C-alpha cells in the first residue's frame, strides 16, 4: 500500500462521514453507519478493497 492509496482512503472516509453527518435520522442513516464502521475496521486492517467497498455501500445507503 502506498501513501497515496492511504490518503485516498482517508479522503473517502472524510467525504462519507460528512455526508452521513448531514443526513436526516432514519433507517438509511443507520444502515450507512453500519457500513461506515465496517470501512473503519477494514482501514485499520489495511484492507483497502474492503474499505472502499464498505464506503461505497454507505454512500448508496444514504441515497
């Protein structure tokens, strides 16, 4: 993993978190939070593919 990849994951995490913060309370926000937490775990485990997958799922949950 390169620093560029890690920064990209960090940027994605910030973007999804900001969208989650602005979302109204409800089942979509709850579902997105579960995916966000899974992304955090994947990022900690340095599993970029899983992190990106979970961030994408969180984004879709908020849509």
